């Protein structure tokens, strides 16, 4: 009696081939399709797994090498990374359907993890199950970025100075913070070319070696935007690359404003002292004699010539004796305790018992109670 079945080319037994399975390209796949179930499952592997997997991590910054680049992952341990890379490396047979799997990592030591994986699925209508253990080794290396930092590599220099003075400790600290925050923002976007190689405080300011010219310029712009002043740049040829392109090292010279917020100056215009309120862009302040607004338009970054008288914090509180008229009041001199007549600025509260004053070479002047006045 003849039947419509086929004969297995391996064992010769007659069997009914799966009709719902289309032929796939390739001699091996075609031969597998015509095998009986017994012969098919005899050599069947549900999972194709590598003998071992190496996870390359940077011992300095913790970055992980993926594909052809280093990636910051922010991991405290690398178990999740190992699970991910094992998952990517494992292959499941194309004939398997309804595949389900789970993995249980076993930490052997600091650098070795064994991944116990368990797979299940359905092949030719038959449930199949397979367990595979994959050793994972954590290989600690040095990424390209950390190698550059360790080697002192840098492309630009940011120099922070001040016009006609030395930067204050607070200005130096703020410049450092601004640079670090800028680099952190770039790092957060995945830019691994963003780093500060070296920071040095010098007698007249601050020097920072920065990874790229673009980063150096970005830091210079950010510092001047927040602290005022301006910057200039210059370049120096350092080498040529393999294509003959010239490589330059840029220096960004940041010059902070000559005067600081809260400083009291006496401009040469003869209209009396000014309390400086802003040094970003043009110099802005208030006249201590009248309370009128003052603004000096910088030309090419040059501040107006003025005599330095002190700072707002040098002021002292003294007694308001009397209001003489719309332009003058009497106060006690905080040093001699004598009653003296001084200009009455528009911001002064004439009902106050005491007012802040500052005594300088330009005389005695009433200060604003707050920065908003």
C-alpha cells in the first residue's frame, strides 16, 4: 500500500513532512526540512551560545566597550551589562516558536560571572527545553578618553585673568565651577571628548587645559556670560595629522571686568561715586549722591577710568540726624561722631533712624539699603 509520505534521507524511515513549513534558502535548511522528527531532534540545538563572553570595562571611569566605541553606563557593578551582552550573543533556532527564556547570573568573583540561561519553545509542534551556562569575564582596561587624560592630552587652554587686578578667590572658584558644569552637560549628552585635563591656580588667575578647542571656547563664553568681561583667542601650530592637516592649540584668554559687583568707584566724569550693580555687558550702577542710574558703555571691552573707593560691605550704619532739604541730610560721621551734611540720594528713606554710609576719599555718602534700590 502506498502512502503520500516522504522518506528520511538519514534513517530511511517513512514520515509525514511538516506541510506548513516553507522551504528556506540554503542546502542545510532544505535538508533539515526533509528529516524525520527523530533525526531532526537528534542533532537539534535550541540555543547557539558562545563559549565565553568578554565585557570590556574602563577601570578608571567605568565605561563599557560596545561595538566599536566606549559608552558611559553609570553602573556600580556589571551584572546587568553582562546579562545584556549575553542576551545579544545568544541565538535561538529559527524553527522555534513561542520562545521563552530567563537568566540567573552567578557572581563568581569580581571579574567573573556565570550566566545560567534556560530556554523553552515549540518546534514542529513539540515542546523543547534547553539550559546553557555562559561564562562572562570582566576585562578591565583603559578607555581612549581616560588614556588621553592620563597622558595629559589637551587641545585648548582657558586662561582666566582680570582687567587691572587679580581675580578674587570667589571668582576663581566660580570659574572652575562654570567649567566643570559645562563639561558635565556635554558628558551627559554622551560626548566623551569633553574633559578637563588639568586645572592650575596661578598668582594672577586660573589656567585650565581643556580637551578640545570647541570645549575651550564654550567654557570661555560661559564664564564671561556669568561673570562679565570678554575673551580673546589665539592659536599655535603644534603638529600635522596623517593627512597633512595642520593641528592648532587654541588659547582663550578670559579677562574679567576691571570692577566688581558691589564695588564703589569714582569715575572721572566728576559726577560723584557710583555703586557698581552689574558688570555683565555694560557697567551699570547707581550714583551715591543722587540715586540716579549710571551706565558706562564699554568700547572693545575697556572699562571707564575711575578711582576705587571700596566695597558695599565696607559700609557702616550711622544715625540720621536731620533732613535739610530735597538734596541734603545730616548724619553722624561714623569715625568722628560729628554731625555732617551729605548728599541726599533719591533711594534714601528719610523716616529711618539709621542709614548705611561709606566714608572714602570722595567724602561721606549714603548707601542703598539693598541691591534693589
